[in-house]
C-alpha cells in the first residue's frame, strides 16, 4: 500500500505517555465511576456476549452532561514516528472520503479525533486497556488505538500488512459515521426498549457488519482518488476481517461456537460486507439492518 500518498490528518492525538490515569468514566459534578465498577461492567459484557465498550459508551451517552476529555500530554505525534504517520495518513484519507460523501448528500462531516495510547487509556466510555483492542467511543466521538494491536494482528491472527491495519482504522471510523447518521442512536433506543442486542443476526452484529461495509466504501473511494493499493492489499484486509469473526475467535478461545453470543458477525459475514462496500462504494449498499441474509 502506497500510504504515503495520503494527506496527513491533524486530528491524531498522541497520549502514549499518559498511562491512562484518571478516575474512570466521569459523570456530572466530576464524580467518576470507580475502576471496580468499570471492570464489573466489562465482566458482565463478556458474560452476556455484549461488547463492553458499547455498554460503557451507551451509559455515558445517556447522561446529559459535558464529559471532560481525557488528559493528553501531546497534541500530535512526533514527525519522525513512521507508524504514527501511517495512522495520520489513513485517518486523513477517511476525512477526505467521508467529507466528500457527506457533502454530496448535503451534509457536513464532523471529523473525529484518533487517540494513540499505550497500555491503557481513560476515555469518556471508561478506562480501557490494550486488551480491549481499537475502539470507538460514541460518548466523546473519538477513536482509540494502541498500535501494539497491529503486532497482535500479525502474530496471533496472521493478519499482517499495512492495508489490514488501514481496514481496522476505517472500521472504527465507520462507527463514527454511524453516529453521525443516527444509526447509533437507533441502536440505543432499541436497547432501551429491551430488544435483543447480541446473537447471530442481532442488532450488534448488524451494526458491526455495517461498519465493515463502510470501511469498504472508504477503500473504494480512496483507491479511486489515490490509486495507492498494491497487489495483495485487498487480500490483507479480507484476511483481517476473516481472522476476527465471532465464530473463529470463539473457536480459538473456548473450543466451540456460540451464535447466541455473537456481537460482530462471523468471519464470512465480515468478509462479505467489506467486499460489498468496496465493490459498490455506496453507503446505500450497507444497510445491514434491512438485509434478510447477512
């Protein structure tokens, strides 16, 4: 991938030296949710098959208050950090792509921040560790990334390559697009109504698969604009999508597949929806919520 062709974003924040301190998820009056409570919520999420970061994010989103931003000692990564430059390039191109797509629809794209962290980070969705993986927090509309995840992708999931990494970033930005389009609010409303969230074909799976499709839409537009993909790049993204399907991760982690606890979709579904977005390049083709077959 000829990623150096991409415009560098100014929205990457380097918090890798912060250590993620702070009081956890903060609500009105500066009172924070304790680390014990955060860990309890995370544990409940894993037991019930729900995405812990989404649970924390929705809790924060329900509160009508201003959430303080996490402490950040750096406003931008150093210029000589090539890995950070890669992230800035990919984020910058997602800004260009979604800015254009939203403009064509008569809307304005609000660019998210992407926070680089190491070890752990204090977001508006709570205290998260590297084990959480990259995530988007709807409460502060920021993407969080510990770049050690890219090493884990290569070593644990055999999903190496710069375009595989770009896919991960684009997927999280896809969640931001969902927030701007009102999809995330509808998911929250359904949750409050007591509708089933997890499970094969459930709303969480459809939400994640749509983010995969939106990542494909970005890849389509970016390639047309920059012609930066090299032979094997698309296969890298598909390998990454295949490696992190619910069925494969459950088989590896517990030796069996439990569809009732799916939150992200199967490997085949994730591959299919990324390919759909890439082939069509149209947001309208990413309506996973209306799809009868995922």
